[in-house]
């Protein structure tokens, strides 16, 4: 079980609560065979549904607001990665290579 919401396929009559309306629109217009990128984008959008909802409420966009949303999205992704039951599951599920871990830095005496 990985962190974040599970991917779900919407239908035209589906009232998908928590999914941004533009994401639902994208799902409905998607090809019969979505690409790996399409599915990855959808999975990420579902994980960031709360941030998308907050972004819809922003009435005045400026650099500070954009920076805050970017930081929140980065932090959410970081936390999701740390809480995955199987490290690299998101990459594997979407057909991407799981990057090798960097070696831990060595301490000099």
C-alpha cells in the first residue's frame, strides 16, 4: 500500500469528489490508451487534490502565493515518498526506473 490516494478511472456521470474539475475533464477526454505520462500526471493530481482546491480559492496570484504552493507540493511529494510501504512504488507502477539511492555521506575523523 503506497501513500496518497489510489488512482481511479472516472466516467462521464461520475461525480468524483475531491478531484479538480479540470483533472476530471482531462480524464474524460483522454485517449482509450493513456500514456505513462498521462497516468503519472493523474496520480500526482489526485495526491495533490487538497492543494488544487486551495489554489482555486486564491483570488490574487503573486510570486509569494506561487512559491508557497510549490513548496507545499514539494513537501507533500517528499512525505509521500517517505511513507511508501515499498520505496519506488510510484515509479514502478508507472513503468519508470527506480533511481538508485545515493550513498550516505561518510564522516571524516
